[in-house]
C-alpha cells in the first residue's frame, strides 16, 4: 500500500521557503524530492510494436546519443528479448545483477555491467538505429527506466568504452587542443557551460549552458518528445510485513475487490500473538519478510465483506511506524479524549481553542538524520489533513533546528571504543549545573563539540567564581553610583541582557555563556576595586544564568531577595535592557578633505551632534590643519557620528 506523496512534491518544495528550518535539513529535502524539468522523448523499437519513452533533463547533446540502456528490473525486458537468440544470457545476466544489488556492495557507478538485448531503437533525430542494452546503472524507479546514452555522460562514456559501443561527441571545448582530445574520445566532456555545440545545425556554435530551453522547444516542435517534469521522490510505501504496527484497515473480497474497513469498526486492533517474528526474508538487503505474522492467524484475517457481506480477508500487513510518528505531536493535545484524535476546527472538545493554539509546533529540535523520512512525512501528512479541512495549518513545525553531535576527545562515542561519558561521575564531582552549562558551552548547538575533562574543569571554576562573588556581596547597595565606572557597569549590564536574550532565542548557548563570563569579570573587577557592589548587577547575572545553571541560580537568588516567603527565580521576570545604555558614549569621527582621509578625532555622543564643535575640533588636528592651510573651503559635509568632509577648490 502506498501514500501518494508525489502529488505533493511541488508544495513540499515551495513551502521550504516559508519555514525557518536548519539549512542542511532543507537542502536534504530538496535533494530528496529533486525536481527535474526536461523533456520526455518517445521512439519505436525496430520490428516491434513497442515505443520507449525516456526522460532527459539536459537534452542539449541529444544528437550525440548512440545507444539506449534499460534497467534490469524493467517489466518490458522479457518481451524485448523474445525471439532474439539472446534470451538465455540476458536472463542469466539480470539474475546476477539483482543478486549483486541485493548485497548493497556493488558499485553501480564506477563498475557498470551490461548486456546487448539484440534489439535496436529507431532514433529519429539522427535517422539511425541505436542498440538497446541492459545496464546495471539504469534505475527502473527513476524516470521511465529507459535512458538514451551519449559521449557526454560519464557513466555512459565508461560503459561504451568497456563494451566497444560507438560514441559521437557533438560538444567541444573552445581550446582546439582539448577539442581534439574530446573528438578522439580521450575523456568525457560533459555539463560544460561554455562547451560549444556542433549539432544540430540550428544550434551550431552556441554554448551548452545557454541553449537548454531552446533545445527543449526545438525537440518538441520536431515531434521527438514533449516537455515534462520528473521527481526523484517516490510514493510512500507504508506496508510492512511485521507484527508491530497498526493493521492496515483494508478488506479484500473476491467479488467486490478491496474495500475500506467501515469507520464504525475502526481502529482495527492488533491481536495478541506469540509467533510475532516475520516469516522469511525477500533478500539479504531488503529486510522485508515474505509473509506477515498476521497472515498465519485466520482468526484475525477471516472476516465479512463490508459491501456484500460475503467471505473476505483482512490485509495482514501493518503500516510503517513512520506513519505514526508523522502526526503524534497532534495527539499530545487530546490525550484525555478517546473519540477525538486531536483538536480540530469543528470538534466539540473541552478548551478546543486553547488546545489548538499550541499548533503548529513552534520549535522542534531533533537530529538531521530524520531529514528525508520523519520530517518529510510529517510535512506531507499535515498538508493532507489541512486539505481535508481537519486542521487549519499546512506545515507542522514552524521552526526546526538540527542539533550537533558531542564527541569525546575527538572521536565519536561508542561502547567499543570505551569513550562513553557517564554523567553520574561528573555530577558527583562538579555538580549538575557545571555539567549542564559545560554541555551548552562546548560548541555551537548545531555542530556539537568535543567533551574534554579540562573543559568541564574550566566551567567548574567559573561556577565557583559566580558563587563566591554573589554570596559575598549579598544585600549591599553601591554608594558610588555617580562614578564613571559605575556608569560603565550599567552599560555592560544592559548590553549583556540584550546579548544573552538574543543568543538564547537563536540557540547560541555557547556565546550566551561567554557573554555571562565577560559580565562576571567586569562585576568582579569592580567589586575587587571598591569592595562594594549594587546587588541589582548580581541579580541580573544570576537571572541570566538561571537557564544554564538552575540550581546554583536558585540558591543565590534566595540570598539576594531575602524574602520570608519562598519565591523561585524561575518564576521571576526576565531582565529587560534599556536601549539608551547601548549607545556608545565615545565615537571616532573621520576627517576627510576632498574625500581623502586626513585624520580623526574621538568625541562623546553629545558632542557628535554639534557640527560646529566637530568642525572646530577637527581644524585643530595637525594634519588636517596642514592640508587646509591657504585653501578656500567651498563646502563642509558632516555625517553625524561618522565623518566630516571639507570640499576645497
């Protein structure tokens, strides 16, 4: 049983621009769906009433095609080889290739194998008969399973050289020496944007990279084929010959054919059986069972046809577990209801609006290994439910971030290498907060990092310094608020609030902690110098630190607030920054004469707004004064806070 995901291929591609996901996951989905726009060619097999269709996404070199290959699995092969005298060797070859493919140890690209079918294709563009071969690298599941081949494809080139099939290049480099090599078939010249075509005459002298659409139009007008779109994406096979999984709710009646299980009889429940193991395997590489476990239980599969009431048989396959994981997040919001799977626009469910407000999922954090299975299937199922007007949104996850991988001393963790990190020992030695903060500090969230004992020891020292500073100052209030250094501390606090807030939002936990370390150093230096510190600065520090070190922050918060009734830091308001403290107090004003740099001055923000004062200060600069001496100033241009330019005659 299949789900027609290919019907949604274009939407699955176009919607990627509307969702905020990790770029590597979006790229993986684009490549998996892989939309190819090209042309479907159609040619007759000589002496047979059979026409082959083949898709070509880059048909510029269609005049170079000298042979055709067909996939070993193609159902037309047996009809093709009848009465050719090639039946026995071809059938033996196909069996050999299928066996090699099943092992997954066969390099189809670099070591292609093939056999001649004894048939020819009437290739209309050149008016020639070209041989039809079966080739190991031809894929039945992509395009039509039949491909015309030329000197301008690497696999075709290797294959033709191996089996002595004639090649006919029609595109050449502009360099005469290289063009001669291509003509002599010394190497494969392909997909060259600046390659020059020699055939057909209508495009002679034109570059390969600029004629694709023109060639497609030309082929269409000649009647060799028509425009077409193909996808690498295939329909989703949901059938599994296993025990564990929801039984597929279909019934087969000899009289009425396949019928869906009536809605009143859903769900079809999985019965308890002892012989749950799959029976037999199709091939070593497929992992698919020959017979589903439920097929051995007539008490399950024997039933009545819902249409005619006659004897019928249930489907014994179960559905792919990826089908379950494609919508599980919807179920979270209605687990207390047995007859409604999830909140729907018209569902009569308690607090339906409040439940639905949690959808679509705002943030999903997971592994990039799910890019083209779980994540793609979830998007597809959500689109289908949206089209059925069951839900009001068509993308399941507004934001998705792929997490990185933590390694140990440069190597991926594994039991065999003995480099597994067991947290318990580190928690016992350094505390849970130290370990937690270190994991977030060791590298960018999307990349991961290298777990090293020296690194966690550094984090432990930082945690201890925070404890030492905050527990020392307790309830002190600074009496030197007017000092310049105190004003700088105020600026640093607001700058840190802004930086950490934005970093957390962007999952940049490592840089957030780095900003907290910088802020702590400034507080510590101030306290060391004056032996006094306003508690608001430390309170801000631990509020910002709370998501990373929740236990330590809670303890220190209780010391600072000193309330009779307990009030958790994790229920406190998040600090807000004041933009006025983010404005730099000092800035550099560049001095130019006729656009050339002649000097600069340092001024405070208030002075920077006074053009007359800036002009006065700049004129006192020795180098500027020298270049202005005796010159007539025609105009003075001042860009506030940045540059002053004297235009002289």
